[in-house]
C-alpha cells in the first residue's frame, strides 16, 4: 500500500500524549529538508505518564519507544526499508508504542509529516 515517507521532522505523540522523536539513521536522503526515516531509525518517547493497575496501587508503564510496522516493500535506503505513513492527515500511524518491557500500548498519533513524496 503506498504511503508518504516519514522523516525526522515528523511530529508524533504516543497514545498517552507524550512526544516521540525520530533519530536520523541516515544523512543522505532528505524529504522536506529532513532525513528520511528507515526501519533502522530509533523513535524515542519522553515523558509518557501511563500507569497500569496492580494489586495495591499502580505501576508505571510508560511508552519509551515506537516500533514502525509498515515499511516500504519496494524502496530501500541504505539497505533498510523506509518508514511509511499511509493514513493522510492527523491520525494513527502504522506503528505501535512499546514500554520498557516491550508491552504494546497502542498506536502513536502522527500529527504532521511531509506530504510530497510517496513510495510503495
């Protein structure tokens, strides 16, 4: 399914409202002046307030990373598939937020990304 290329300047939030940032994994290919994100890009979440109920209270279970699950099937960059955003406008991305224990906590909210370059 075709989608827009994700780039370092994309604005993401975890499903609990904390900001996620994409670290550049390659400096050569740009979209809207920002490095394009690949599946090797690390997407870190900072300040997630999520907690889960446990007997006797709650346990912090903040989102710390975002794992992109919808890569390009035809376009590689440095041997890695590029990350694609295939839902136009604000909405959930083809990714999942993960806690330190790698427990899925829902999809991130993609608020802004480049809308000029598409790939398969």
